[in-house]
C-alpha cells in the first residue's frame, strides 16, 4: 500500500528484473538515456548490487579472518580460540566444505583451488541474501515520498543479481576457464586434447570431439541456468504471495479484504521465505561444489590409469 501511494508500479518481477541507471530508454538518470555500450546501458541496478556484494564479501571475510587468526602469545591457549559469532560460523563452514566436500574430490589440489571456490561460494551467497532484503521496496517508498524522479523505478541497489542470467553466465565463464586451465595444467595440452576423445579410439574423433566440446560448454551453462531459475522462481513466488492482499483491495475496494487476504497470504509467505533462505545457501553450495566436481574430472586420469595398468598386465599374462 505504501508503494502504491508512492506511485511505484507494483509488479512481482520487479524484485528480480534489472533496471538501467545510466543509459537506456528507462534510465534512472534520464539525461543519460542516449549513453550506451554496444547497445546496452552503461550502469544498471544489478551492477551496483554486484559491487556492493563484492565489497561486503571482502569486508566480511577480512573481519572473519581477523577473529580466526591465532592471537599473540600473551593470551596463552586462548589465542587459538576463534572470537566472534561470525568468525566461528565462517570457520565451521569453510572447514566442513574443505574436509567433507572438497578434499575427497580434489585431493592434493584442494589447497590450490580452495580460495577460488570459497570466494565463489560466499560471493554468490551474499548476492542471494541481498535479494531477500526489501531494498527495492524501501527505495520505492522513499523515491515516491520525496518525488525523486516521480517515484517510479527509483532504485539504485537491490533485486537479485544472481537472478540475472547474464551475471550468472559471467560467473560460469570464469569457472569454465578455471576448469580448462586446470585440465591443461594437469594433463598437458596433448592429454587435454586426448580427453576430448572420451577414451574412444582416434577414428571416432569426428563423433566424440564435438560431443565432448558440447559437454564442456553445457556444464557451465547448467551452472548459470540452475542458479538463475532458482533465484527467479523463488523470489517471484514470495513477491506474488505478498501482493495478494493488494490485489484483493484493488478488486474489491475493501480494506477488510486487504487485511484478511494479507494475513492469510503472509502466513503462507513466511515458510516460503525461510525456504528461500535455505535455497540461497543451497544454490551457492551447488554452484561451488559442481565447479569442484568438474575440476576433479580433469584431475584423476593418471591415478585411474595407474590403477588399471596392473590389471591389464595380469589379463595379458
């Protein structure tokens, strides 16, 4: 109701769709409407949200690192105790993911890729959590109240950046490059090219190489689409449930209908919201973990060959 009174257009997709700030026909700063980069806006709301999420990730991890680090010797045994709830939470999450999930997959390469994988996990997580905050609604109310660009579409931060397929594609592209760089480093260029045969004889190369190349491309695409679909669907569902009361008011013009429907839809929205909180953690984990799985697929060929070599000799004898 506050948003409607402020002149904001009510749309559940507004919580996940990007909005141009600089450049584009509907830019927040109208005088920059003619600015563009390859036909796209120069700056959008999700870009700003990504920058904020990156800064929050750096700040949160730096603060956690300070509390986890070993203190001075003057503190005695207490110097080994992690101080602060956030540091303890981050320490438990990192140690669990490292020891229970990543080390069985990556083996000795865990230390080399742990910084990237943990950065990926926490960066996506913070973006997902930012999408659960009503930042857009607050800015819409403020923008309408103070008549900053007549209220409509007034927002510079907010929304779900990981509900933007372009952003997820950028994250997936970085993971793709890391995966392939690891494969070339571990197997050598010749071994990496041989991997494109999928273990088949060379004369099947016209069939196997295109299939393997498609698989290499499909894997990171699946990462991007999975994260996009979950963030888009979940946030849209929560926003739609919260709008039922307003739709009842607009249809029946009754405040009793508004309050009654709002109470019922709000009661259903609360468990869905907690489910979205769980999904925010889950999808950050899935993106990070599958990246580790794809890295591991180019890590253990030599070990498998060493295991099968004695068996092959025994069979030949």
